[in-house]
C-alpha cells in the first residue's frame, strides 16, 4: 500500500490524497474516452441540435489534459513522495477545476440548463469533499456554481448559441425557469458540500484515532514482547537453579536414607521407640525423595531452553517395565487389573521419557486412590491419527469443582487428602506438561465415589504423503 511507503510524519489526510491522485487520473481516462466516443456517435448520427463534433473534441481535450496530469504526477513521484504530498492539494484542485470546465462545455454542446446531466457537478463536489480541505471544497463549489450560472445566463441572453435537445421546449429562455433551476442547483451544491465535508471531517478524525490506536497497540505489543522475553529468560534461569538445587538435595538425602536403613539392619537391638522413630524418619525421607524426583521430572518436561530429543519407537518397548510394575502393585493391593492393548500399535515419535512418565503417574494415581476390591484398567489403541491411552479406575473420584484444577502443581483434591495417602500433588502436573510437550490432549472425567477416566491422545507422525506412518509390525 502507498500509505505504508510514506513518511509517518506526513498527515494522514495528505497520504490519502496522494493515494487518490492516481485513482483520479485512471478514472479520467475512462471518462474522457467515453465522452469522445459519445461525441463521435452523435456526429455520425445527429440528435436534435446537439454538437456531436464539439463533444468529441471535448473528450479528446479531457484525454489531453489528463495526460499532462499523469506526467506531472509521475514526475513528482520520481522526485520524492514528500514533494508529491506537499503539492497534492493543488494538483487535486486543478484536476477538479479542469473537470468542471469540461463538464460545462459538454453541457453547452448538449442542451445547457435543459440537460439533466448538470447534476454531475455534484459528483465532483463529492470527490472534492473526500480529498480536500473544507476551504478548497467550498471554493470549488463556488467555481461550479459560477460556471453553470454563467452558461445558463449566457444562453438565455443569446450571448452563446443554445443547442436544444428538444424541438418544442425553450425553457432556457424563461427567466423564471432559469432562476428556479439555478437556485435549486446552487442550494444542492452547497448542501452537498456541507454534508460531505462534515462527514469527511468526522471520518478523518476517526481514521486518525484508529491510526493512533494502531500505533499505540503496536508499541504496547513491542513492550509485551520484551517483557515476555524477559520473563522467559527469568523462568529459564529459575528452572536451571531449581533443577540444580533439587539435584544437589537429592544426593545427600538418598545417602541419609541408606544410612538410616543400614542402622536398622546393623542395630537389631534398638529400643522399640527408637526403631519407630528411625522408621518414621525413613518414611519422611522417602516422601521428600519422591517430591524431589517429581520436581526434577516436571522441570525436565517444562524446560524451554532446548527442544526435547525425539525418538520414534513402538510404545510397548518403553511401557513394558511400567506396566509390569503397576500390575504387581495393583495385585498386591487386591485390585483387579485389566489391560487392553491393540495389536499392532502404531509407532510414536516423542521424547523417550514423556510417554512412560505419563502412564506411570496415571496408573500410580489410579492404584493409590482405588480401594481394595476395585478395578484399574488400561487401554492403549490407535484411533485415526492418534495414539489413545485411557486409564479407568473405580476409585474415590474427583469432585466437579476440583476438576478444573487437575494438573496444577502441588494440588491435591479433597478426596485425595481425606484418604490420608501420601502424595506430592505433582503427578498430574507432570502428566499435563508431558502431554503438552508431545502435542497431545488430556481429558479427565470423574465423579466422587464413581471412579475416574483419564484419556490421553498423542498425535502420530505423518509420512511424506501426509498419511500416518504404519504400525511397527508393518514397517
């Protein structure tokens, strides 16, 4: 767009005027050619007293001065857009003035005041109100009124020959008709200019406000982008520091747990009270180790400093150890274990540890919060272009008000807290982050006392032709 190429210091209305100068020239080519063609047609087949030859000559004159305006516009554009913007009002006013003169001459050759096409003066005024300042528009309106009034009076007085378009009527010689027509014409021009300039002024003010708001929004967007970048860098630094601290705490804590367990083995004669205190310390230490492990996993799946490594593999190759451990844990607790795996499963291309982390945490929650005698079921299958992992249980369920908060860090539902089971509140946060990193979808449906259904959908990789890659057994 031309406006985008102009200097921002140029007023908005001047930019619009520069953009419209070429439009006026292009429109005038059509208008001039049309007038010339009509003139030739009337010269070949005369109509009443209309001067077809004069109209054709006027059309050629329009094309001639339009060529001059076209050359001047190209010259000023080559010199510089700022120069063109400075001279644009004068150029536009000159073009409209020449057009008014041409229209007056065409009316003189085709009926004068009796020709209803004198309403075309209004069209030029409308164009002027859209392009020029108010003073210049009223000045051009005065030029139009003077030209048409002079033509009407000159033909009425006989100073100019009248080319009648009707054989019987002689309204151009009737002073009353001429006066009423000129009064109507003048008032129509003034009213049109007044309304047009009022509307154009309002539109320019609003357009200027829109441009100002756009600039303000762009500035605010830049500020938000810089702030977001600063927050991202701060979050990366926080993640790195958090990971380092968690890792540094994990090693001495693990050593402490090993020493406490060794103490129990090497001191079998400890007093019961002392043994109980040591066992409680070991239990608390295991809980802290679980929190550190979950925090390290969560920071890894949320690490934005580098993209995670992606591998393509058959899901069961990575999930088999998780499934065996979960089945053993479920049966030890007295739960019914159900496993449904489609054969063959499709290949997935994700970060190697993400899928096992998701399944392990989902099964761990299902087993932990399902009472003895309940059921934990896992389904892994392909649905269209996605791998679907669904974990169902008949456990304690989740209340409706807690469902939107599933996945928040350290959040545990009221039902989970009431069971008294130990938990970090990070398992579902890990699941949600890992699913997001794989570009998948997470859906949780549950009711208190009626169990929970968690569904994970992971997109499958596409082949070069856009179709999903075949299953591992088909490769």
